[in-house]
């Protein structure tokens, strides 16, 4: 009897040791993945403080001399203050419009039944299948006919249109996980549909709103092709266009380019760090429904 108990105890100890070993191995894999993911940021920010000679002679190490003036020169030569303002106006406006339209559409598609509902869902699905850059020529013609070229609207409207399909599906999936009993209780208390949406549903949708916002922000803030085609006026050029000024057909000033890129990515990093918890909640919301 004692022998069997001892054998079972040893077996349990061995299993625990195996599980701990697997857990430790899993942590090592995650640590390696984190290093691989973060290394490009390390390389970018260290390269931003190097001279061109140091950039080529010592591409992976720390700067031999920290050149903080690279950031100052990049800011001045690239007119990055104005470019960042233009990017902020376009991005914030498009994000607000995307969030507003997507949560309204998601609410209707997740809570109501109406004729041709499936057709509407299919149309949004088709929007996911359209190659964005294949629409540049017809969009250019359309913007020209509407007189929107060289305006903020030439970027805000296409950005919103191409981001809506994925934003609507995210909001629709999230709202489907919210119990309908909440709405029924509110209707008994005399609330209308707009009251229910604004006072009850929308506050519960903070995680998915954060998710949609950061995904849209990343796309809009870093877009180059639409801004290149639709914006020609120097005063309206966005941040990605200002980065292209440091490279021409004959060469690239890498010290200034890296400095400008380091400045450009900072807002994205800050916003992601602030919203990361809500983003994760929004991405997994609705995955366990039903």
C-alpha cells in the first residue's frame, strides 16, 4: 500500500516537473518573440542619434556619439510640425467618423431584423475583398470631379470608407455579445432606441471603440499612397510625405531619415500603450458567444 502511494506521489511530482519545464520553455519562446518584435524599435531609435558614417560602420550598436541635433534638423527641414498637424487633423477626423458610423451600423445589424439585412452584411463583406490601391485611379477622377483634390476631405472620406467594413464587423460581433435583457429593461423604464444606444450600449462598447480607433489610427497615420496621389500642396502634406523629402534619386540622408521616423512613430506608440488593455478586450469580445 505504501509502495503504491509512493509511486503515485513520484508520478505526480514528475508530471508537475514536466509541466513546469513546458511552462518555462513557453516563457522563453515568448521572451524571444518579444525581443524580435522590439528590436526594430531599438534599431530605429539608436540609429536616429547616429551620423551617416556611424550608421554604416556600426549599424547594430549604440551610437559612438549621440547626435540629438538629428531630431532637430529633421523636424525643421521636413517641416514636420505642419506635417504632423495635417496628419493629426486627417487621422482624428477619419477615426471619429469611422467609429461613429461603425458603431451605429453594428448596433443596427446586431440588434434588429429587417428586409435585405443579409444583403447589407454581404456588401460589407465585399468591402473587405476590394484591393485598396486598385481604386486610386477612379478615386482620383472622382475627387477631381468633386473638387476635393488638395483638401483634407480627399483623405478623410476614402480612409473612412475603406476602414468601415472591418470596423462594422468588429462592432457587430461585440454588440451581439451584450444581453438583450438590458434593452428590454430600459424600454420598460420608458427609454427609446436612441436613449438605449447612447446611455447603455455605447458605454459598454468602450473596448471595441478603442480597438477600432487604434486599428484605424495605425492605418491612417502611416498611409503614404493616398496622400501622395491626392495631396500636392506643400501646406497640406502629411507626415509620411514629409519623410520622403530626405531621400531622392541620388541618395538618402539616413541620419535625418531615422530621426524623422523616430519622431513619426512616437504618437502611435504612446496611443497604443494607453489603449492596449481595452484593445485586447475588444479583440476577444464575442469570441465565446453561443
